[in-house]
C-alpha cells in the first residue's frame, strides 16, 4: 500500500534591516522572501515600510533581509505575532502597523494614524536619535582612522563599540560582530 504524504509549505518569517545601522525595522512573512523584498522596494507609498524603503532607494540603498524563522504554513501566524512582539520588547523601532498574523485590515485612516505614531515615537525620542548618531559617527571615524593608517585608534574605538554592543545588544548589536583591524 502506498504511503500518502502531506505537502507542507514552508513560510519564512523575515526581518528587514536598515543598511546603514543594521537596525531591524520590519518583521514579515513570505513563501518567497526574494520576491517579497522586491515588493517592499516597489511598494505602495501609503505604508510606513514602503515609505522607509523608498527613502533608502533615494539614497542609493536597499533594505537588507534576513530570515529569522522558518515554519510550516499552519504555524506562521503565531510565529509572526511572536517575532513582532519579541522585537518590540527588545526595543526595535518597527514599522509594522499590525500585530502580525491574519488580521482584519486597517482602514487607510487607521494606517495613517499608526504610521504617524511610529514616526513620532522615533523623532520625539532624543535617546534614539543620539544612539543613531553615535553609531553613524563611530562607523565614520573607524573608516577614517583605517584610511589614515591609524589602526590602533580604530581598534580602540571598535573595542569601545563592542563593549556598548555587549551592554546594549538591541541598540549596538551590529558592532558585536566587528573584527579588529590587523
């Protein structure tokens, strides 16, 4: 007797990262992540994630995508909701306007309000702006020091930023993986 096997589709839960700061800005799901990334880049202008990706494109940049979870099709909703909440709890400034999963769509008015809240939370939070500036300036200084041949000072700054990543991984995590200049 032949064995009947179920054809289970895999769903990928992904994160979109800022190419400048490596911050996670959006959590989503897709059967085809590469296709989904292209859809985000060419997306409708009314969604916060689309507005963000369009602003990156104007700078010659593109969001980075990483797969954070792979689940069976029947489990994707719970996993997406869990990942969005987990990343919000870690302090990620997500552009998601919904909690995840199959939700009743928001009206355009509600989407606009949600997007405005996200924008206000980032621009009104001086600490977030200062941390972003620190990361940007530190990266520029490391590049400048290496270009000028001052590898010792570059390594000291990398060491300081690695310590910051150790203490506050949700804010400075990108720095934890940097290698010292030899």
